[in-house]
C-alpha cells in the first residue's frame, strides 16, 4: 500500500524528517487496516518531498501488522527495486526502511 504527501507548503514542511514520516506511515497503516482487514498482510510505504531544488523525496516503509517476525526487509526490497528501474537512490539513514530517491523515479 502506497501513499504520497502532497508538495504543498502546509503538508511537506512537516514530513521531510524520516522519524516524522515513519510515524505518519504507522498511523496511516493502522487506520487503513482498522477498516480493511485484508490490508493487514501488506506493508505500507509513504513518500514525501525532501528538497524541491534537488528534486528528491523520502520513502519510508513499515511492515504489515500481520508480520510476526518484526524484521524489516525494506532495505533489500528498496535496493532491488531501485536497481530494477535504474532509479537514483540514497540509503544515508540509520533506519534501513528509509531511502531517498529522485522525484521522477517514485
């Protein structure tokens, strides 16, 4: 499941930080799965613009609620997806479920 934060000023200025964006992703996942039981089996990814001058956005993934392992496989999945579509991606964050990509590659 995928969501994108709009680039308009009231929204994007709050969600350029990976911690804040991760909290938003967990909240959206929890809200979505409360009304849609099938969604518990799917991970949730949220993107938000980081810098309009460089054209980058931040992607944060949270595991599905039905996942008992509590082990994030997002780093491997993000690396494979970036290679598959030849996207310019950076993994400069402590959390392996966070990546920075070019806006045109999202």
